[in-house]
C-alpha cells in the first residue's frame, strides 16, 4: 500500500517536505531536490512542501523542477505576501498548469522569520499580517476561479478589472493551506475555507476532538519508525544528537519570534522532554521545525490514529532522510490503517 492509496482510502492528504536546498554544498542542491522528489513520489505521497524564506532557493523555480522530475507529485509552494503580488502568484499557478498540465498547491504563510520581514521593510504586526493574508489569498482565489475580471478594494490590496490568462482548468485548482496556530491564523483559515495547518501538541494534550476549521485540520510532523522501539530510538538519537550550538540558536530564534507556534513548541519541549513517542529534540536543537513521532510501527500508528480521531486529515511530513526512511514511514501509516480506526 502506498501513502497515496492511504489517502484515497481514508480522506487523508499526505505531503512530504522538500530539502533546505540552499544550505546544501555547492553543486548538490539540484540532486537533493531531485532525490526528495523521487522518494516522495515512490512512497505515494500526494505532494511536497517547497520552502520560501530569505535563505532558500526561489520556490517557483524549485516547483517547476519538481514538476519536471516527477509524474504527478504536487508542489506545495509556501507563499509569503511580502515576496510577490497576488496576481503574480495566480499567474504562476496558471502558467505551470498550461505548460505541464499539473496542479500546484499553495501553503499561505503570514509570518516566517521576523528578521526576514524586517530586512524587507515589513513591520506589519502579527495579527494584521493574517488580515493581509486573507485579502491576498482572496484575490488569488478569485483570479483562479472566476472567468470575469476581478475588482477588489481592501485595506492592503486593490485591483480593478484584473483578469487572469491563461485560464486555469477547474480540475487543476490548487488546494489552499494556511499555516498558523494563533487565533488569528485559525480565523484566516476559517475565513478562506482553507486547511488550517499547525504544529501539534502530544495527542493526550487534547481533551476532545478539535473544532473543524475551514476545509479541515492539518499538521506538520516528522516520523521515525522501525520494527521495534529500540531500533527507532537508536536511529533518532544518531540522526539528531544533542547540539549546544543548535540549542542556543533555537533560544535566540524564540526570543526574537512573534510566532505563537514557536513559543508553544518551546514550552511543550520543556513539558514532554522524557515523553515517548512525541519527541522535540530535533526542534530544540534547531534541526527541524516540527515535532517527531518515534517508535515502532505500531506505536507511531497509534499516535497517528489518535490525531486523526481528533480531526486532523492533512499531514505534512518532515524532509525524508532517504528512500528507505520513506518506506518505514509508509509502513507506519499502513499500520494506522490496519488498526481499524480509519474505516
């Protein structure tokens, strides 16, 4: 069973995360992206998140490469309003659809690294950035969905009789996700009818199923699974050892960030340091931006089932370490299905 078949059977939407290619040694970025694409598609994942911040490669060029190197893997492009006008985003989506007949999904991001925004001259307060994101995404969606010219007058954006060509085929309309754990982020997803993506706490931290937001709930999570707990933890500790320099970098990032999820995970890390299988050492050491689930296939699957029972239906998995690692992740999700909670 592949992860894609899992999605078809259960209604789950499963993406991986692309590499931080700009941090790769010179000349190796292209191969890293190509490998991650192949591993993700071979495992049957629907798509792959493409990062966007001041330190990364241009996400649209990476998205085009993803399309050219795969049969059907969907680039999930992170969209930050400060980087381009909403018309340019809609034009990119429709152009790639016209050139390749392929869909591109959009992960709408209001924040990111605050220092990045400051460097670009954007001092918009946290909640206002989500108000801006609502306007921004509304214009993109209307340009992609409506045949008539679009007129919109808002606080942040105004367009008049703006029409998108080439037209986007309805079957290639993007899935829209909104990243944000704060009330403002959740409200943005609700207003846009988008999937609200957050960084989850341990499943036992939730006393009841989550309220449905927009099109549903999603999470970013890493998975390290093996046949036995001991083997999984051996792999996890070898891959993400304690790193004092990384810890200091994380502490500094937390101090300068106005992101609620950053503070939330930092607090959760202090509360669940010895808990298993929910693991935050990669986050604490600035090696990953999401929690991890570590353990046997059965133990990780049990956690996945609990998250689904809480209302999560979209999973954005952390960057895969190898094709073999993706096969282990796939097996964990197979066990989640076999548990019978997802019928």
